C-alpha cells in the first residue's frame, strides 16, 4: 500500500524538535511492505491542515494518509477539530473515557484539567485507535479507497499505537512482502565500513541496502522481497565485518553487553570520570542488568579517585588524572571494591576546555581489569563535550563486549 506521511507541528518547522516520527515511520512502513510516497510538515494551523488534506487525499486511490501530531489538550492542538470537519463528521463527548482519564489523573494526586476534555471527543463517523500509554487517542476514517489515520505526535505514544494496531493493519493489506534485517555495527567509520563490504554490495543481490550512521555506529538495513536473498547478503556482510557487528535488528550495544554477561555469568563494575555515570546509566536501562551489574563509582575529581577508589596519589601527580596509569588503577580498584569479575574505567578530557598539546580534548583512556588480565586502551575522539561523553560510553561498552569473550 502507498502511504503519505503528514507531520503537524510548529516545533517541527522551527527546528526546535527533530521530526523523528517521520523517520521512524518511514523505516517501519517500508518493513511491512508499504511504499512511502511523500513526507510533509505543516504548522498547527487549521487552515493549513485543511488545505493540505484537500491536496493529498484522492478518494479514488488506494492509499493511506498517516498524520502525527496535534491531538493534545493545548490550544495549538487543532488536528482533531480539523479532521472532524474535513471528513464531515460530528463529534460526541465520551463520558466513559473522560471518567477513565479523571481516574488516571487522580492516581497521581492531580485534578484533571478542563483542557483535557477535548481528548474525550470522538467522531460519530470513524474509528478510535487506543493509546496504551497516553491520553490522546487516534482516529481512522475511510474516504472512498483512501484511509486516513491520525496519531499523536509524542514519539513514545505514536510508536506504541503504530506497533499495536496501525502497522499490523497495513501489513495485512500490503501486497508486497518485505523481509528486513538490520545489522548493528560499531567501532568502524561509515566510509571504512562501505569499503569493507564493497564487493558483495556491488553484486546483483536483489536487496535494498540503507545506511544509518550515528555517534554510536552504523546500522545497515537490508530489505528484500526474497528472504533467501536477504539472508545471503546479511551473511556475507556480517562475515566481512566480524567483531564490528554487535547485534541484529536495532538492539543497542548495552543490550548486547548485558546479554553476554548474563550468558557467561560475569559480574561488572565501573569507575567513571569523564562520562559522569553515563555507562552505568546505559547498562541499567537494560532489563536484567541487576543480575550482572554490581555498581559504579563516579569519581570526577582527583580527590574522589584517591579517597573513594584508592588510586595512588603519586600516580595522579606524576602522570595526571587522564593517563594510562590512572585508568589502570581505576579499573583494578573498582573491581576489588565491588568484588566483580570485571572492572571497567574511563578517564578523559571531554572538553571544550582542559586540553593541551600533549593531552587534547577528546583524549580518553579506558581501563579493563579481570582476575587474569589488565589492559588500557587510548582513544582520541575529537571535540564536543556531549558527543565525547556518548562516544566514550560507546567505545567503553564495545571494549567490554569484546573482552568478555576472553574472561
């Protein structure tokens, strides 16, 4: 089925908010066999919404127009009113749903605002799409051969509703069977990755290949109508990339680390300086991490490294807090502190200040300690404080993943 995506929101046009909904929908719709014809953004303005709906909808075409945004309780949420008027449907007040919303607010010790009453309005001619995690429900209208679907703009709510009802509904009606796989890689730049897999990619493989680079690595999306062709290309690519592949189908690196630690019954502890607890945060976002993650010490200043971890003061004075020697001691000390199988440490210069010719911004040392192995790796990750913290956490988790196989 052909799909048109219409995103509604002033914040999207002004650049204050990235349109991640359209990106996510495009990827997911393609994976269920839909063809995305266009993506358009319009402001929270009734006239603009009505005009674009009139331009996009051709009732003689078998298409789906998928809207996101503008279903909240505030004054600028005008999608609901615009939709009802466009399809020519009167509305009614859903007292039962209003009572449900009131109860949910009451559970949090809050009185429900009157502005939420518009979220209990439902069309007389149209279907309701339930929202399992929020208050703004969606709508589905049939206009000739065209299906008009409206979902809220909050990404978590939109995704939950799309996964629960919209995507399965579209998949059943799609004539195109698409087999998809995402190869998740890290530790290799996009240019080097593409060069490494150049030969199989240039072959007549019968697949659609997409690259999705980020601070964390490069995801490779393989789509094909032929499952055997998809499987063959995935096998070729993963074989060439080797350890740079850490997971399949959009899993995060921390998921892979926790999974591996659980499988091997390995306990972990971290000593973090420049990342400020980010590595521990990422690991504890994974369900089941409490079985393997014993704890962490965020030792940002020199005194905390000495007083909390027990790093030798002379080491810091002689070599500096950002050094191979300090990273090594941090990893050893945190492993002993928490009696864990592995101790991991990070110390570096996140920036934008603090760098020197000898130790520039982006310099990071990552230490690894187990019962029979101690090692330190040096990285130069570039400028930008937030990016450096994210990159450091990724590099550290990847080193941990690779080394766990040898413990």
